[in-house]
C-alpha cells in the first residue's frame, strides 16, 4: 500500500492519493506540448557550445541562405513561415550540415527549434537517387514519431523525391518488401525488429541517426538498451545526433554512451520568477469557505482568464460542478483525458471560449496561456511528506522574468496549512499578503 509513484516534477505521492492525483507521463506531456505549441519559445540566455575540437572555427548563421541548402528545401522552410534560424539553430545547423558530418548532443527546452533543425539535417543529407533508408530517427512513442514525420512532410513538401516511413507498432510490412523510403522514423522496439529480425533496414547504409527526446526515451523501460543496440550497428561515418529538453545526469550519461565524439550545445531555460507576481492568501475554514473566497476574488477583480489548481481530481471535479452551477463558464483539465482531449481544452481556453480553467497537476507546467491574469491555488501543492512542493508552486504561479507580464496569484488556505504557506514565502523570499475576502479593495 505504501508504494510510491514519482510525479512529472519528480515529487513523490503515495498511491492512496495517486488514485486521484494526476501523475503525468513524460511522453504524454511532450506530445501535449507539441500539439498546443504555436510558436518558438524564446530564451534570453546565450547558447553554450562545447566543441569536440576546440581549435576548429565555430560557425553560426543568421540566415537560412547562408546554409547553402537545396532550393526546394529552402522553399519548404519559408513555406513553414520561418524567417531566420532560432537561437539554437544558429549554432546547431552549421555543425549538423558540416562536411565531414559532426556528431551533436543538443539540449534546450521544448519549443526552441530542435525538431526543425534535425529534420532539416535529415532532408539535406538524403540522396534522392538512392531508394533505401538513409536517415533513421528514434522517438519514444508512436504519436511523437508521427509528429516528427509531419514536420518532415511539411518541410520536405517541395523535396518531392524524399519519402518518410514509420517504423511503429501496427505498421505491417509484408515479408520480402523492399523499403525504398529514405527517412525512417520509429520507436526503438519496432526499429530493432525491422533491422535485425525482418531485415527491412540495412543499418550500414544509414547516414544520419537521430535520437530525439532522449530524456523521455530513457524513462521508458528497455529503450536505452534497444537504442544502443541499433547505434552499435551503424557505420562509423554515420552522423549521430541526440536531443533532449532536459539534462539530468542520467540523460547525460546515456548521451555520452551513444554519441561518439560529440559537439555539445546547450541553451538554458528561461528561469521562472515570482518577482512580477502579486501573491495573496485568504484564510478559510473548509472547502465551502474556500469556494466562497474564490467567488469573492473572482467577482472582485476584473479578470481576463483564470487557472485554478486543485491537488486531487476529486476536488477539481467538485469545484467545476460548483462553479458551473453558479453560472460560470469553466472547463476541467485532468488526467483521465486523452492527450488530444487535453490539447483541445487548452486550445478552447486560449481562444477565450472559457474564462476559467480548473486543473490538477497535469498542467502545472508548460501551458503558456498569455492572457491568464490570475492563478488560484485552491489547494497548496504539497509532497508526500506534507511539506510544501516549492517547484510546483513556482511552476503554477511563476512567469519568466523577461517575457512574462504581471500576474496575480491567490492561495486559498485552511488555517492549519498556514505554516506551509509561510515556508513557501520564506523559500522564495517573496511576500504573500493576507487578504480579507470581503474587502477586495486591498488588491492593488
Ligand atoms: P523543439 O523540437 O525544440 O520542441 P520545434 O522544432 O518543434 O522545437 O519548434 C517549435 C515551434 O517553433 C514549432 O511550431 C516550429 O514550427 C517553430 N519553429 C522552429 N524553428 C523555427 C524558426 N527558425 N522560425 C520560426 N519558427 C520556428
């Protein structure tokens, strides 16, 4: 009964709560991110580069023209609406397109242009006259493989002789088929099967090997070993590229095992800050009382849109029903929904179809809805030890310093939870003011 389930943010919750509390899997989250992404994610940091040969000149590009790409590929890039390389692409593309090919490990948060970069590298290295697999990309799930394939298809729209094939579960290829597609995207298990058992892919002919979402990959049982078995069979001149949104030690160790002599590129994530957030708390007796306080807050400030966080699915559902009965337009985002359903709820919310989004920890991170003006912690985020979960607090409420607008945050607190709130205040060294819910004039 006391087994633990690690949460997306590394926090641990016991199973009793886990029945109700949403535990997000990394691959689902990554897919959601892709589905709801609208544009490049910016970063004010500098790209850090570690060259395998520090004495060789370091090139960066400010335009796609400088890369001397095939005409039809350049056309595809512009047709996607890209004007210039993203920050990470400025450094990564010259390395990826260099002769002789160079290996690369690149880390930057999702949305910074990694996929577009390696898709471009694969497309540019395909020899269209040769009808066999030349580029191989490993992805952690079927859905993520499809997403990458879509990018290949869009960017390669004018490269009419380049074709993609998916090595994924359920894509049955008749025995004896000659695979003529040049780009293969698949999950490690199926790719392994296609290479060694069914002999559909000749790994010795692969020129570009991409391992995408390495952090998600190593999170899945068996995928590291399968990826390494595939990599071992590649020719030594094959270009090897690895991408990851995060870089814990485990990812790093895996990356170094699988990519020989790499260049390394890193772009640090924009830090979240509470500096431009005005934080308040309201002392409450119980859940009903919290709800009343919420209504007062909601009625008291002119609100664009609000996100309300609950700790459990049950609480989130309860709150949704209460608010609906009171005539509010709200939507509920929680873990029992499929990724597609989540994406559509987030999209509707972004489009302003609902003013309030009630959610559990599933979307504590990552959804970036610019017009959200208030965030409410209907429950404080706590970990298994009933200590404050600082990380989650920051991710719910924080904004990036440079790009974020000012925001308002409200914490609905039962009296016995007050010490937790004080710890949060101390931890972040930022003030959380008490608010009398009857008197909203206190909000500056
Ligand atoms: P990542 O793989 O790091 O998550 P993507 O390559 O998927 O990032 O890019 C994130 C978003 O930005 C996508 O919508 C993609 O089409 C877009 N994008 C990528 N590169 C550029 C660029 N150079 N200019 C404009 N948009 C870009």
